[in-house]
C-alpha cells in the first residue's frame, strides 16, 4: 500500500468518525424531538448562580481546567424530562467533609435547603456527594457537590488534593417532579 492511499484512507476514516455522531444527533432530533430547544436562558441563569464563585478558601480550578469556569449542558435522552445543568470543577487541599461543611453553611445562607447525603448512613466525611434544593424564579433547582470526578475527560489534574464538582441542575420545565429530587 502506498503512503498516499494510506493517508487518504486515514483522512476518510477520521472524517467518518467525526461526522457519524452528528448524523446520529440529527436522527435523534428528528425521531424524538429536541427537548433542549429554547433552554438557553434557563442554562444562563443556572450558570450565574453565586455559589459557583463561592468556593472554600484554597479551592482552585484543576490545573488542566484553568480558565474553563462554569460549563452548561442539556441532557435529553428521551426517557423523561430533559435535564439542564451548570457545572464547575475544583481542587481542594483538605478533606471532603470540609467541603461539605463549607457548602452546607454557604448554601443555607443563600436560601438552599440541605436535603441529604445519598447514603443516610454515611457521615459527611465519607459521603461521595451532598445535595441542596431551592426554588429560584419559579424553577426548582438542585445543588450537588460531588467528589466522583473520575468520569471527566480529561480527568482533573489534582496532585495530592481532592477534586470535586459543583453542579446546579433542573428539569427543562423547571418543575419539582421526581426527576428533580436528590437521589430518588
């Protein structure tokens, strides 16, 4: 095989790999509708939540996420109400219990109500996450602090620190149905 035909086949394969997901997304929109359409204002409001900038002292963005700030998304898997979310990653040189304690106080002062840890038997020191709720301008919101960041790509670079994610989410319609409950 010549170098040119190998290069051409590589380019064709790369183009197909890049275009195939777009084709599937287009097919999903045609088949199931786009529940994320028109959610831009709600996503912008979630990204503006003050708690994204109210991290504990010494918390910082992971080295490989500096400058990223708050990201937003809408997950519409067509099995229920689309889920809107705004997220931000941090590193912290302390323990998860310190982060949970910080957000418990900070969230309460901002009108959030602590719901629970996902495991009622877990202490704040061993819980992988904690959740708070509030209603803001008629939208039921969930605030989640989660220490399970291993699924991020790229994985956050943390050194000897811990990584955690702060997320504010809501159903696309803003209601407080079962989709919008902490760990149903």
